[in-house]
């Protein structure tokens, strides 16, 4: 079995969202091996996330992500409206310029919808992980949340 006097090196991920998602795993390792010396190899921009109390990062990042998440509905509506305008221009704008402008507007808006959808699917678990960390910080004795 594992000798608890040993050292553990954890290689952190390079991106903030991925790092936030791995905080519970690092905390579980700390809890499972309290006597082990645990070192974390991390890039400077993610190292603060893995500190014993990542509340400072969560306090900055959670409001930003809540605003980002609230903007997804707006961008979805705007891109959807642009697709509709593109369709109208394509079919009613005239044989020469209408088809080209309409098709371009439809294509650009469809790509925007696709990219926005990918971003929204990545933002949801990231925000949930931030909220989980914030919830643990609120229940920790001495927390200032």
C-alpha cells in the first residue's frame, strides 16, 4: 500500500476552467493522505486555484461567469434574429445582391450560434464547479464568504 510518509506530485492542468474542475480531486487526495507531502506543479495563472483556500479566485471568477452565462440568451437571440434577417434578404432582396448578402449573413450567424453553443456547454460545468467551491468555502470555519 501507499506509505503515508512519501511525497506526491500532482501535475495541474494549464487552463483555469480545467483547473477548477480538478480542485475536488486534489482536495480528496489531501484528505486521503494527510501525512504525505503534496506538491503541485502548476502554471502561474492556475496556481492560486489550488491554494488551501481558493476563495479569492472564486470571488473574482464566479460573478464574471454568472454575467457570461446570462449573456448566452442574448447572443442566441441576436444570432437567431440575424439568421432570420439573412433568410429574408436571401429570398426577397433581389436576384443579384440579395442572395449573396443573405447567404453570407445566414452563414456567419449560424457559425456564431454554433460557437456560442459550444461556449455555453463548457461554461455550465465550470460555473457549477465554481459554485461548489464557493459552497465549501462558505461552510468552512473561518471563511469570510
